[in-house]
């Protein structure tokens, strides 16, 4: 059976005079277990729970950011598929903007650190190619939306 997890690629726009796309930073959390890897907030789907509800719940649990803090970008969802300890796992990531860039992140016990990082720094922290590709896809999506405004 395939494990399923859902989460958000949370980003914020810096409010200084930095032009797009250099004004975008992504939130990555460092796990307090295993290899201490960096990922966006995500977690397993509970029985009877829909995917987007899971993403919202996990982001609130892991980073202290609830629906009231986030503006979900409706037209972006990215699926990753990989194996964990020999078992297949699917992860769905939506994209969400932090409404107030100054909102404080509050970590759960599952994480020991967090960082806001521009795209290339976020990709360096992320380490895994599929997650790097997802972050780059999010950046391209945001840049394309910016061009339409």
C-alpha cells in the first residue's frame, strides 16, 4: 500500500525594494529525527481526511501556520513519488503564500529548525532532486502569475 502525505510549499514576499523574483522566500523545516533533512511542512493523511485538509492540519501542527495565515494558490499542486524504507510514498504539495511576511513560525517537536530561503538556497537545503524540482516548479508558477498581473 502506498503511503500518502500532503503539505504546502509556503512562501513569503519580502516587503522591501527587492524586485521579483528575488523577493520570494520559501519555508523549509529541519526534522529532529533521522538525517535531519529539510522539507516544507507535510504529513500523513488521517483516515477520512481529504488531502487539502491534511495539508492545512500538518502546516498548523508543524509550523504553527493555520488557514488564517495562508493564501492558497489554487492552480498549483505537485505530486512527488518515492520510496521510504522500501515502501512507496506519494506526497502532494500545494502552494500557499504567507499573508503577513512577519508571521512567526512555531515549530513542533518533529522539527528542530526552520529557514526562509530564496530558491537556490532552498534547493541546496532540500537535497532531494524531486523536491528541488518541485520548488523550481513553484517559482516558475509564481513568475508566470507575476507576468500576467
